[in-house]
């Protein structure tokens, strides 16, 4: 999953920027399955890796959510900053 993070708002015909805080919110909408997140990487507009947001596998239980914040003072991501999230689902198996 790739999500985009547009932090600055442009005004005055695109000549000035108004920085904003951006939030990546991951939500497990399943009522029964646990979601696991392997990586959350943050890239700048030129696709340079800026930060790994987790250093271990993150489990999101049914209906659980977690947030990651990019503060308004951070300018290195640029207008095309984005998150790349690698995730999967742990499904329970049923014996027949």
C-alpha cells in the first residue's frame, strides 16, 4: 500500500507555502483477523528513503488503529512525500 502525504498548501499563485502536519492512520477494519505491518517507510518527492517508522513487526488486532505523524516543521519530504506500507493479514484456519 502506498499513501501520499501532501504537507504544504500553496497560496499566492503557488509562490508561497503554508506547512501542515500530516497523519498516517492505519486501521484494521476486520472484526476477526489480526493485521501485521512489516514496514512503514517514508520517502521524499524524489523517492529517497527518509525514515523507517517501525523497527519490528507491528500487530493490529481487530478494529485497532495506530497513527504516525509528520510534523509541519519537517520540510524534507517535499510536496510529493509518501509512505510505503507493507502489510498482511493473519487468518485463522478452520479444521474440517
